[in-house]
C-alpha cells in the first residue's frame, strides 16, 4: 500500500502547484485534507504517514520545480500544525515532529545542494513550532 500512496502523494503535490488555477485549488485543498487525515496516527513512523512525509520532503528538495518546493514547504507546515492539533498528549505530537527533525538533520549533511537548500525551507516550520 505504501508504494501506491507514494505515487498518489507525488501526483497530488504536482497537481497542487499546477499553473491552472482550478486544478491547483482542488488538489491543494485535497493535499491539505490528506495531511489532516494522515497526521492522526498513533505510533512513531506509521508507514502511511512516513510515505506522506517522505513525499513532502522530496517535493521540498526538487531541483527543477520551485512551485513544488513552495507547495511542499506549505504542506510541511500544515503537517506540523495538524500533528500538534490532533495529538491527545504532548508526547504524541513529538512523534511526528521527531520524524520531521530527523529528516531535516539528514538534509543538513547531504552533499546535494538542493537538499541543503531544502532544509532552509523546512526551517520556516520552526516558526510554527514555537
């Protein structure tokens, strides 16, 4: 199921930054609703949530589509907000946040320039955390 989700999430993110306004509005909203649904997980690194988060991270570090980078950064912020909203306890929100921070720190050390650039887009999430 994770492989199927990976293809679906990649397509949703691509369509959420489409030049056509109607397509962009439909899929941007769908992407946000999907984030709302998948942030309601009960364990660390839930496979479905991890695939969504990985798709968002791949969108942030894409080399040839700045619109996809921006939409993915907005989706990451939405992921953080809804992880905090849907956690019954403070500890559970930290599970999703721990996954995000683990990925950000791995991008800090990566040799690819776009992955290091992507970490700066991800650090805008820090304002949401504080």
